[in-house]
């Protein structure tokens, strides 16, 4: 298509995507998706809610609260994630927190927290610990901030290990040496470390004295990918960790280019290495669900060709559809669906993506989201219970949230009636114009009988009759 002259043509690329409502997460070997989120502030153990970015967990050591998969990018706030006065166990993982005014992560009087596999950078302070103890930071990137990790006030017994500290003004501050900067012979990577590794075991032979890291690493254990992630998000377009844009066959993709010299002659594009085509209007991806690559370049009127550029897409034409199935015993009337604690509830995929694994999530009565695996039952008090659920494709496409109210009833019927008296004793009670024999207890009947003859028939005991 002619010779290539670097910089001769200045083409710009614009992708137009429809807005997609998304939610959830993908794990177990699939893609890991992220989504945009505003600053997260959690005060007290009751603050670990879905609205505050919590996916699951109940706050115990065996089942910590999980804040996962969020991108908090230049939020125009002092912090990205601020945890305040908590003792519950929680994990922040697989997040990207960048560009905050003060601290990417701020712990104030916090215990039992864990931050792992998270990128924190481009802030005044990446991590600030105030009067916080027994927290762990592992496998994170802490980069290009004025301060890396600051332990202030009475912060002690925190563990910081296996992290990559990259180009910070001051990597850390721990004046009392109350915190642990290595664990089990593994420290952190410090970009300003000046030591050496004589035995080539990947660990520096002299400590990183600034923070008493006895086992500094010679190479970063975690790379700063600075990926623009996407995933569980209230609105916006899905982006995979490798930059892939999630589209359907109805999503228009447009290319535009400019040339300051002789002017743009045409734009050529190719899909997945196929034939080159002159761009004339919207491009729509077709075929099987899965990854596709669009390559393009511009040509000016003098035949100058710009460098080829490639954009990755994820095609997904099959949004998930989930239906709920309620097992026996159940009963339905005008008031709703009635069940017991033995009624098994199933969430069945009616439609799933043809690419990757589709996962289903549910929650009961507004509590933490859980990944659906097997049928479950409703426990707790009798009465109405709310079940919310949705499914998420491997591409990040999510169906609309569905909610159903069911009524749990484990209480048996309560039948009321009169106590049966001994046989052979009866009394007649006037009911309207007629009399009806009523069985009564003998003692009470004798006490209520008149001594003289009544106009109405009276009841005689056996002794009176003789």
C-alpha cells in the first residue's frame, strides 16, 4: 500500500461504543474484569456493604469482606479507599487506585485488613496508616507517589512484603521500626536500592536500611501494568485487562483520521488479519463470540502511510439470561409464593455466552453477594425474604438485576376448639327459637342448676333422678 513514512500522516482513532450495564466479577482462570468506582469510605464494621464496593464475605477470618476489581482513577477526592475504625476482617484486591489528592488507601484505626494485587500510585501518599495495626500489604505496586507507605501514630505490627516500590519520592516512613517489611525471607523491591546480589538468589545481600527490609528483592515481583480495567460498574463500557473493548454485533465502530499536510486520502482496516478494506462507514464485528482485533492506518494524498495500529475487541452477542426455580414444598396465592426452609432454590442459566464461563451471583435480603454454585435454602425468621440475582458473561456483559420476594413459613397450623367433656352429660342452651344440646362438665352444671322447676327443661344428674 505504498511506503511508510513515520510521522508523515497524523491519524486519530475514535471508537464509539454503546453504554452497557454491567456487574460482578470473573475468576477461576477467566478474564478478570474491573469497573469504575468513586471513592470508597467505610466507617465501622457495618460500613462493609455492597454500596461501598463489597462483593462478599461476612467479616470473619475465614470469610472476610472482599472489595475487589475496582478502578478508582483521579476521583477528585482526598482518598481512593478510606477505611475508618474497623476490626472486621477484609481484603482489598485486584484494584487500581491512582491520582488521589492525598492517599490512595487510608486506614484510620483499622485492624485485620489485607491489601493484595493492587496498583496504587500517582498520589501524594500511596498508603497511609494512622493508629492501625495487624494489617498486611502483599504483591502490590506502589508507584510514583511523593510517599509510598507511611505508618503514623501508633501503627505497628503491620506486614509489608512482596511489593514493588517504584520511583516514589520516599518509599516509606516507619520511624519507630514497629512494622515488618519482610516475611519468610521475602522483602520488597525498592527502585532506589543500591545493594548487590552476590549469590544471584534474587535477594539483596545487604538490607534496605531505610525501612529495615532485611531481604530486599532485586527485581520487581509485580509489574506496574497501568491497565485501564473495567468490570462491575454502574454504567460505562467494558474494557478487559489487556485493553479489549467489549462490543456486540450491533455496536458501531468508527474510524476518523486527519492529516495536516496534503490531506487524508483513505483509511485501511483489517479484522483478525483478514483482507485490507477501505473504510467507508461504521464497522460491525460479526462471527463467533470471543476476541477480535481491528488493525488500521491512514494514507495521505502523497502516499505517506502512518504506522499501523491495532485495537482489541471482545465480541459478545449473547447476554446471559437467568431464571429462578423454587422447589417443593411451595404454595402460591394472591399474596405471593410460600416456601419452607426445606424448599431448594435454583438459579438456572437459560442463555449463556458462547465464549468463556458465565457466572451467576445472588444475595438474600440485601446481604453480601455470593457466587451461585448449588441450590440453596432460606433460613431465619418466617416472613418475606428478598432474593436478588444476575449472571455475568466472561466478556463482562451482565443481565439486568432481577429480584423476587418469597414468603417463608415453617410454622404448623394452629387449630382451636372446645375441650370435649365426659360422655353422657348434656345441657340445653337456648339459641334463637330452638334449643341445642351442649356437652358440659358435670360439676359446673350442678352448681348452676336452679332449685325450683324451670319452664325450660333442666338437666338432672343421676342422683337427682333417683
